[in-house]
């Protein structure tokens, strides 16, 4: 049966207006990315993972502190760690900051994280995984969700055993990215596992992995029974993918639209991370926005070499003169700026899931 991607659904009492969830991506899912995702139709957005270890060690290399704002809601904030009591403390901070959901990361395949017993390692440590979820669910009144990979090793089915146990422990939704941690991002996401997980739990399941078009999203929803799809890499520098997934065949963006969205993204990110951090952070976005045949390759190279964001912005606006007007309209349509809440939780530079 075809699911209407523009219909609402719920995680307990949290209303989510569409079946499209923007993936948490470390080094990508800054506030500007989440806000943009909401504008283009994501019903739920998620912060990249923030480290609970930072709470007590304070020596982790971080990108800064997580900043959230009411206009991003419904918003999930993702935490990772392996100590139940510390995770509970972080979850309370997340709830106090105004997040609608606390998401727990059981998917990160990056060694720096797995060697601490966090991320995907917890897939093979069911009693600790259960204890983490129980402690977090006990600590907050907002719903707790978990994002998993299929397991550590290729072919693993660990997520199917663990999923129902996490629901017993208090998880109110599960997201599955059905690749193994070893696979990283190679091969394909095996959504037959998503279908099996849906059959085993009575909470909504979100399907993550290789959702790149409306046809793909519809097929995954229809064959798995998942409540929603999550979109990650396809939305990098490409919010128009979200629009296509929701609305079907839509015109590709004009050069003016691309430049206007990128300049807005640069401005918001500089405000969030500060000019110095943002300058390096933003470089990978230039290729993502300007690629896909939108601009010739040397243009990106040129931008990456410029020293200040003002220069980047001026060069972009010169390349698409009509963009200034589009940008003005975009800025005028932005929701009233509300006070950001800054959480004392560091954004880890080690990401993945
Ligand atoms: C650069 C990058 C960073 C990621 N960081 C996280 C993360 O912090 N937490 C998480 O649960 N998943 C993370 N993921 C995994 C994505 O959320 C998603 O499950 C995965 O990319 C598969 O979806 P896709 O094919 O739509 O990209 C990351 C993925 C990428 C590409």
C-alpha cells in the first residue's frame, strides 16, 4: 500500500508532520542544516551526536557546543556514550534545553567511539545497551529513541534480537540503518532487516539508508512497514532532494536558488560556529552544493582557496547575480529568530552511524 509521505505520525505524544526524517550526521547536521531540512519538508530533524564523555572528561576534541532553537522543533538530540548514569545526566540536559526527543546512538562505527564501548559496540553488548536505554528513559519525560546499525560484522542480525529488548527498556521508536559497522557506507542498506524489525516491535520504526528519491522512499515504506524514512547523504548540499522525495518530480533548483541557499547556510553557520571554525567546516559543503553539474568544477576549487567567508560570499553572488534577490526573500521568510539554547554538551568530531 502506498504511504502518503506528507501524512503525520507520532512518537508517543510527539506529532511529526511528515514521514521524512533528516538524518543525524556528525560534521554536517549543524543548526543551519536542520533548519533548512525543516523548510524543505523534513517532519523531524536530529542533531548530530553529542558526547556524554565530554561531561566528565572535558578533553575531547570538539567542534563546539550544541545550540538548539525552538524553530527547529520537533527536534531530536542524539547522545552517545556507554555509562548509563552519565547518559542519564546528558539526557536530562537535553530535555531541559527543549528537545522533543532524546535519541541514543548505537550505530557509530568509528573506532574512536567504538573502542570506548559506545556507538555500534553496544549492539553486541545487550545488557549494557538495555541498561543505557533504561537509565535514559527513566531520567526524562520526553520519549527516548534509539538509532542502530544491523550489528558489528557483515551479515549480523544483532539489531533484531536487541530491538525488542530496547523497546522493553523504554525506547519509543527505533531507527535502523541496516549496514554493519564494518561496512561503514559500502554496499547497500539491506531493508529486509528493517521489515523484520518492524514485525518484532510495536513502536514506530524509521528506515535509514540509501533513501535518495521518492520512488525509493515509497518502495522502502511499502516493503518494510516502517513509519518513516530518514534521509542523510542525499540531502548534503541538496535540500531539493527532500522536496523531490515529498512532492515527486520537481524542477531542479536554478543556479540562483543554489547560491542563495548556500550563502544563507554560510551566514547561519558562521553565526553558530564562529567565523574561524566555520571557514574550515564549510569547505566540504561547497562541492556538495555546487557539484551535481550545477557549476563547473574549478569554481569550487576557487572558493576553497579564499581566506574569508566574506570573499566566498561575494564570489558566489557574483557568479549568479539574481541570487541576491532570492536570498533576500529566503531571509525574509525565515521564522522569527528565537533565543538559542546552548547545551553544555560538546559536538564530537568523530561521527557516524
Ligand atoms: C558524514 C556522516 C556522519 C554521520 N553521523 C552520524 C551520527 O552522528 N549519528 C548517527 O546516528 N548516524 C550518523 N550517520 C549515519 C546517517 O545518519 C545515516 O544513517 C546513514 O548515512 C545512512 O543513510 P543515507 O544513505 O541516507 O546517508 C552519519 C552519516 C554520515 C554520512
